[in-house]
C-alpha cells in the first residue's frame, strides 16, 4: 500500500516501509506538490516555502525529473505530469494522511456528540507522537488542521466528561503540537485555552515556517513573549491567571423549542453588561445545549473566567447581568427544565421552579472541571452545595427587570 505523510516529517511508504527521499530539494518539492494535489503549480511555488533561501530553477527542474522517475516506480495512482513550466501531481487524495485527517474531522462533525471523541482521537493519531520541530512539513494549512482537530476533540471530550485516559492523551497531543522550548500549564489546559494558544498572533508566524530560520535565542525569546500572554509577570497579583480572557456561557434546555428566545435573551443581557459573544460551539440538539464565550466589547475582559482557572469576577458586570436577568427568566417560561450559566450567574429550572444564584469562584471552578453539571438541572444545585437542595430555595434576586407577570 502506498502512503504519503505530510502531518509531521515528509515520508513516503510502501507497505509501511519508508521509501528514501533524501535530497532536501526533492523533499521540499514533493511536500509542496502533496499540499496541492491535482493542481498545477510551478516548482518554485511548491518548493520555496519549504526551503531556506532561493533555489536555482535548474535545480528545481532536475528535482522534478527525479521525483517523476521515483513515482513511476511506486505502486499506486501517483504520477507527476509537466504542463509547460508547471507540474501537476496526479494522485488519489486518499493516499495522503492530510486528506484522511480532514475526512475524519468532517465525519466527526456529522456524528452525535457521544461518537465524536473516538473519531477525532483517530484523526489525532495520524500525527507523530513527538514535539513539533523544524523537520515537520511547515504549512499554515497543516497548522490550522492540527488546531481544528485538537480543539474539536477537546470540546467533544469536555462536553461528555473527560476520562483520565482521554484527558491525558489530549494534553500530550496539544503539547506535541507546539515546538520546544514553549511550555505552559499543560495539565490545566482546556479547549478554550488551546484555541487562544493557537490563535496567538505571536505564535502563528513562528509555527508556520520561521522555526527553521530562527536561531535558538530568538526562538526562546518568542516563546517567552507568548508565555507572558498566559502567565502574570513574577511578583504581580495572581488575579489574572489566564490568557483566554473570555466569560463562559452555557445554555441547556430540556427541549429545543425555546432556544432562539433564550439565546437572544442571554445575548441581550451580555450586551447590557458590555459583553459580546466571540465564539460559539455548535449546538447539541434533541434536548438543546450550547456553549459560547463572551468578552468585553472592543477589548479583552480582564475580569472574565475561562474553563481552566476562575478569575475574580467583576462586581459591576455581574451586578448589571443580575439586574437584567429577568429577560432570560421570561424566555425560559415555556421550558420545563433548564440550566443557564452566564459567567458568575447561574439559573436552574425544574419542577416549575427557578433558582438564580451568583456563583462563587470555587463553584465556577467546579463547573469548569465538571462540565456535565451544565446539563443536569436535578444535580447541579446539590453538587455545588447551593442552598438546601433538594429542599429547594428557588428565588429571584431583588432588582431584577424584564420578568413578565
């Protein structure tokens, strides 16, 4: 069986045995062609992003001739065709590991939540189990694919409750996708924090091809700059403990009929507190569940909490949300059971009763570490030790506006 691997160092295999491709120009050109399968590209376009400096045209032509002869000797549908000054790699895309990863990611999105984790775990295993380094094929598209697989896998595991084994494997996979010497608090990393790591404007150009061109001191300096985003400088207050700077919001409804009204009401409350939604997970239907993230409009909210660590909540923002939470309570009137969390504000409904509670930092942390509680209206109050549940102490705080009589 013929295989081409670009998720890691470039490899060509026949029946799991490596086929040597040793010349650096040959490797660069083949990598570029595999990233553009069945598309005509110039040899310079295909190779230069994987080679330092400028490669003479005659060297690229000679390299293309060597690759053409190599592919002709291999079993399977992979042939290099020249069209004027461009080359086209005619290949069954299924022979390329990148295509298999993309297909698994697409398959996972079409499956119920309970099946996604295992599919995405299989996609992750297409990458080598080692830290990213300069030998890996460097491409923004490959980096983005790695990010999408790991974040989707983490979110699927988080929504269904991370097992110890799955969480450990996910942490190792995320850590391996960052080069040395970058380090962070891997054990407390969650999908939201991983998304922020990947989307850092400092890290993306570094990971997308500057690793091999940077001297070690420069790489270390870049790592320190990125790490400073996620950890306060020594001696400063530990209040700001995370770099995601977004507020967690989740909505669980026992039926999906009212989800549009509830989601609209939640976003209205956020807007009145000066917050806007910056990220939305796909909703889970049947019953209805959705996670979103909110941050301060126009800037990052230093008071917000993320799924790893709970920041000290901003009293003014929470107070504003509590005053306007009646909009959400009204939207919940037709729903039998619900759990709605907006940062430090928790609304729970079951048995036709409502409880509105302002969460402590410890309770927020517990919710972040036990995400299944956000879909368990009968268990959440007991788990968080709120009031005297199951004796129930549902209440509406004074000063709430927008509740229909």
